[in-house]
C-alpha cells in the first residue's frame, strides 16, 4: 500500500480517499502545483496534510483566520501529527520554540497567517529550513471579486519566485469563473494541475420561501423538521441575531448568538458549546462558520437573504458534512434585498465592481423566485450541468403555483431581437413601455418597431423580474462586456409559440403589507430603516425591487 493511503488509514482513520483526493495528493507528492476547487466539506485539508507528511520537510500552510488555524493544529496534534502555528497570538519565546522545532526537523506542518508569511523575517526563516510544500487555503481571499478579499494574499505570488521547485497547492470552495482565473493569475499557478470537483451536495434538500410571518415561520420549520438537531440560523444584523436566539430559547431550544459585537470569550464559548454539545442551534451573522468542522449540522436556515449565491452555497454547505440528509432552508424578504443593495451602494467598491455585485445579488433573487429545480439552478450558476431535476428540493417535491407569462416572454425576447440584440435590460424595458426619453428609443418608434409600447400593462420592475428569469433560465445571454442581451437557441420555441414560459405566482405577496415589527427594530436597524424609507422613491424607479415591496411607516 502506498505511503499516502497508509497515512489516510493509520493517522486519519479513513478507509478510502474521497473523489479526487488521491489524484491531488499524488500530484503534490510528485512535486507539481495544483489548484483545487472543491465544495465546503469536500475534504480539502487532507489534500495538503497528507503530502506534507509523505514528503520530507515542513509543509507550510497559509490560512486566513487564526481560529481556523488553531482548530486545525489542535485536531492534528490529537491525531499525533507534528503540527504548529505561528501567528500574533504567540509570545516571542513560543515563536522561537516553534522555529527551533522546524529547524531540527521535528515538524510536519506549520500554519502561518498570510501577514506572517509575506514578512521578510519569516521568509529568511523559511529559507533556512526544508519546506516540503506551500498550501494556500481559502485561496479566493486573493480575489478582489471574491467575498473575503485579503490584500496580503496577493503578495503570495512571491512564493513562486522565492521558492522555485517547492510545490504549491491553492484550495477554495469558490467556483466563480472570474475568481478562479484571478487565483491562477495572482498566485502564478499557470502550470498547476486544476481539479474541479462537482459542487453538488446531494444529501442537502434545498428549500426557499418568502417570509410571511417572520419568526413563526422559522420556528415551524425547525419544530417540524429538526426538533432535536444541531443547526445554524443566519441573520443579517446583530440585533436580529440576538432577537432570534432569544425567541428560540423561549421555545425551549438551546440557542446561542454569535456575532462580531460579542466578546471573544462569549463567541468562543458559544462556538465550543455548538461543537461539543448535542442539539445546539447557533444563531449567527456571517461572522460565523469559516472553517467550522461539525459533521452533523442537520440544517442551515437563512432568516435573511445572503448577498450572493456563492455566500449562500458556502453557508448552506456547512450542513450535512457527514453525508446524511440535511436541510438548507431560506425565508427571504424583499427588505433584505433592499438592504443588500444599500450595502453595495455604500461600499467603497468601484462602479464596475458594484455592477458585478448587483448582478450577483440578482442571480440570488432569481434563485429565490425560481420555479424549476433549485439544484439545477444552483449548479448551472457554477457552470455545472445536472441533466435531470433533482427530486430533492422544494420545487421538485412541491411544484409551486405559477402564472403563464408566455406572451410577455415573447415580447421581452422580441424586443431584444428587433433591436438587433445590441441593448441591455433597461433600454429594452423602455422600448416595451414606450418610454421615449432616450433618443435611440425615439428612433425605433419612428421606425414603427412593432414591440414599441407593447408592454404597458406591466410596470418596469415586473419586466426586470421577467428578464432576470429569462437570463437565469438561459433564454438570454448577457454580453459580459456591454450588458447587451442575446437570444439563445432555447428562445426559439418560445418565440414560435411551441413552448410556454411561467413565472412564480407572487399575487399573494402583492396584497400583503409587511409590518415594521417583523423587521425587529433595534437601534441599528432603525438607522437602516430610516435609510430605507429615504430610499423608497429611488426604489420605485429603478432598483429592481418588485412593486409589491410595501413599507409601512410605523
Ligand atoms: P473542506 O476544507 O473542503 O471544507 P475538510 O477538509 O474540513 O473540508 O473536510 C470535511 C470533513 O470531511 C472532515 O470532517 C474530514 O475529516 C472529512 N473527510 C475528509 N476526507 C475524508 C475521507 N477521505 N473519508 C472520510 N472523511 C473525510
Ligand atoms: Mg477547509
Ligand atoms: Zn430539485
């Protein structure tokens, strides 16, 4: 039996490698570079831990979070692996001791924060020892488009120059094409073997509903499906985290809050309880979760809408790492969309970047409004094809109410076709609504374009929603440079009346006013709430928020 397989069994206690692990391990052991794209829970750690033990010298692992580093090192130590870390939590003498161990060949693995690794002093130290490999975990941190950008990660390109010949392995669960190519470019991994695992998590059942009665809805989901299970509930604001944790406690559950406003001590203690005790629910902001390895998390509930599909997928991926059936449940609310848009507006991202962030949010809104299989939609977003509907998501199990929008889809597609597929959504909507403020639209009007003004029975936001759906279901392609919409092959049967097109029925939502109490008005939220109220006029025009978002003035 090979050395790698032996270590898998003897040290880690696993009988078999999972999907591509064995190939990846062999690539690194043989001294080549690798880029590994694997979903959360897929088993990325072993891909560098085992080669670090097979090859002579110290495997150097870069990891972005101190807590994550500490967890991994203590887990390795428990298995009898010689591992240590250097980060800001060590005293000078502790650090000197770790370095001594590395020099005398007593270490298999050394975890470093990116700040440390790019420092002069550490590099000199690394030159003085035998390094077996460099592992760059959570490699998407190198990308400005990603969700966890860390500027020190960009300096890691120097590894290639300063340590030629030492294999490097970069790992991430982010599958976005743009992030992928940025990792390759920034880390100079052009010659690396690329391993892309399927992002499907078949044991997770996805379901997404619109919020109707707030916390009661969350409670119904938990009570009916997970009476005694461990799970994570994600909320957008600290205030909401506290409020939901209290609520679940009042229902008799062990629920603990986790957000950046709590002291380190409380956060750590709550995290520890979640990991060690049975049936704990952690209610958290996105501050919680990176690197959390609890195999039996039975559900992840989003009680606020995340900012994009990548975040949603990473967060829901924390359910069911042990492979047993688990739930990813979300109850969204159009106020969350408004809030996410506001975060993007207020961020210091450049205009181009902001457009990308808005589009990413749109894709998530689409997923929420989707009628077709959720898993197919998710995987399509990650450029993976699932040939058949999954049979294990809410839309497959309980097909939603829908309205026939074939006529409107034909109008929307014709508008793109008649204008020679040169224009973006807003312009096409102007054409459909007969808005002739734009000169180019006026020109079309004079040319007696037969779609001009045809779509007046719906409002702008309705058309935006339709276009979003046509795009997400691949009837239209967006030109990545100009934003113009092009028809795909799929569009033909609709235009020729051979196929129908449906939208999720939202009429029910239209008649429903959302009460302010449901938004959990805390001080932080009140400030946001004020901001939201101001935004209202803005929104009514052009923010892509459906017309049935009703704000009460309470
Ligand atoms: P990732 O970093 O990709 O999110 P981890 O490396 O933390 O995933 O692994 C997730 C879980 O899967 C861990 O509990 C790990 O011990 C387990 N695991 C990894 N590889 C195997 C394997 N070959 N067989 C069984 N369990 C595995
Ligand atoms: Mg990991
Ligand atoms: Zn499905």
